[in-house]
């Protein structure tokens, strides 16, 4: 009963946030103007603002937040660690490194698919490293330290690529990916990432029952018939696809993947399988609201979405970590 209204409430809140993102901005539009523009009527300028600028940007923010929320929930279930998520474990930084690599060598100019594919390869590689590490080590602290090391290495490699950037335009593109933003995103870019987002979400949803079994421990889960190797591979694949596609669409954005699952967990009985969809919806909602704030904050240069997400998410991560002070690593 406790989680009964959760998903409908989150869906309704997400729809309201998407509409709010369409009429809030430097040039405010009324609800009537937004509805008219969405229906294909109204002023030409209003249609341009809604369909070419604000709606794709809001949808990109929602999809990225949903992908990170689901990835975080699945990794927390797989590793049985509420501090796990793509950003903290170095997956996001490794994904951004792979995307930056494709930008540095101009592969994106050859085909728009190079960016999402490169990002997904980076995400899968990093997630596989963390998954193997989780099998070999039992300490939460050690696992997080491995993630910190992976993230530091990816950050150093990205700094090297920036230092070697052939011109300011390449450097600007690479910096944008490291800071994270959904500004100027188009439906075409969303379309490039959509197949990977869909595939990753489908894989995690179809294998979600295994995450519930893992809460009993690996030996008990194996005893009830769970194929641990298959579960690890599919969870890593699903989380990697979602993380890679999100970074390809918006760059590196951290902490959404840890905060969203943590907030919904009490409402779903601390069951990782039941937290996937609510965590995805809440992650999407959080990032849409953060992007609205980015557009409304009166600054000379628009703040990057990843920066705002980190400013909010880092204290939340510290608070979550402190709640575990009585647990044993």
C-alpha cells in the first residue's frame, strides 16, 4: 500500500515538469501559447521555441535522469551497496572519456553514431571492471576506492586530451561533455540515443527479479535458481547501455543515480527490482527541474547542468553515506 500511488504521482509530476520546462525561460510563454504551439498553431516564433528548443531540451534532461536513476538502482541491487552508482564508481567519467576520445579524433564528423557508440563502449568497460571488483572484494570502502581510482584515471586522461586539443573549438566541445549539459539538444540527437536507452531499460526490467534474489546474498540467490553469472552480465550490459547513452546525450552528470534510488527505496520495501521504474521517473523529474533552474538562474553565462546536479547531489551523497555509519563494511 505504501508504494501504490508512487509511480502515478511521479508520472504526473514528470508531465507537469515537462510542460513547465516549455513555458519557463528567458522568454516566458503562457500555457495557452504552449498548448497552441504543441498543437501546431499559434505564432511561428512560439512553435520554434517550443519544438526546436525547449521541448527537446526537457525531454533530453528527463531521459538522461531516468537512465541514470535506473542505472543507479540496478548497480545498487547488483552490488548490494546503496552507495553504488555510475558517477561514484567511475563509470560516468570513463564514459565521458570515451566520448571525448571520439570528439578529439573527429570521429563524430564521420557519423553521429560514433559518439553514442564510443560512450557505450566506455560505460560497458568501466562497469565490467567494477562488477569484477565487486566479486573479488567484499569491502564497500575498497570498492568505492576502486571507483575513485577509475574516475581519477579517466579524468587525467581527459585532461591530457584537452591539453593536446588542436584548436579552441575541439577544446570547447570536450569541456562541455565533462561539465554536462542538455542545451541545444535536438530530436535527432535524442533519436540517436533512444535505441540504446530502450535496450538498456528493457534488459534491466526483464532481469529485475534477479536483483530481488540478490538481496538474500549470492549463495542464497544461487540456491533458489538464480544464474549469478548471467545476472551480472545482463545488469552490467543494461546499466552500461543506459549510462553510455546518457553521457552521449548530455555529458557527465553525477549523483542522480545515487540520490533517486535512495529516495524511492523506503517506498518500495527496499526491493531493488521494484525501485527501477520509480528511481528512473524520479531521476528524470529531478534533472528536468534542475535544468529549469539552470535556465532561470540569472547568470552571465548559463550554468552547466552537471555542475548544478553535483552541487545538489554531493551533499545528498554525503548525507546518505553518514546514514550508513552504523553499518559494517
